[in-house]
């Protein structure tokens, strides 16, 4: 993913056109003489064999640069975790709670939390502003407590209000790095 983002930056700075293409590879698309059957590895199950999920990055070209975001991915994630109707919040993490792995009640079903953290990790490709928060939440994957899920839900509320945020690569020839950060 880093290489793709780097190539987009170079294309924007050099004022090159961006195109998407698909190259048929003889190895992948060659004719087969026999039938091939595939089965899932042990331990992996699929709820519905016809369900397919694509997590795409949207690339929007503007006169002054390119925006990479994952609006649809965020919307799908909010829908999956039943957060479409929540009120958005202004910050990704609450200021007061200090998360620990030894206090409070253990989360009875950690799969939902782990799935959420995996999706949030993928989202950090276009949302570096949540990297610290996701990294902080991912520290507790082995001993999940109820406060961890509460803080993860707070992050979902933040994403509800910032679903259209992303990376903007300007075509301005001034190639200075500007960064903004939250502090803990």
C-alpha cells in the first residue's frame, strides 16, 4: 500500500495523469485441462459463500491534488457494528480513561472487538490520524475488558463524524512536510 501511495504522490507532484488498469497474466488466466476444486483451510469458515467484501480506497482527483479516502469502508463498518444512528464526537479517544489489562470485567465475546481492530488497522492506510488510537486499542487483544470495547465504540462515533476524511496529496511544488498530531 505504501508503494501505491508513493506513486500517487509522485504522479500528483509531476502533474501526471492517473489511470487504473488490469493486466491479464498468462499464469493466472491460462486455460486449464482439468477441473480444479478448492477447499477452505482447516479452521476457516464462511457464513455465506456468495458474500464478497471489497474494501476499496477511493481516489478523487481535484485541480490542486488527489484525495485518498475510504468513505464506503467506514460506512460499511458503521453499519456492520450498528453505529449508523449514533451521535458523532469530536475526538478519537476520550481524555479520561487510562486503559489497563487487569481491571474491570472481562469481555465475554472478544471476536467482535478483534474484528473491529482489524478493520481499523486497514483504515489507517488513509487515516493516519487514528493510528495512535488503533495501536493503543490493539495492545489489549489478549485480555479484553469492557472498557476497551467502550473506547473502541467511542472511536466509531468519531469515525461517524469524519467518514470523509482521508489523505490529500497536493500538487503544489513546495514539497515540505506538514504534520499535525494529538498528544497523550
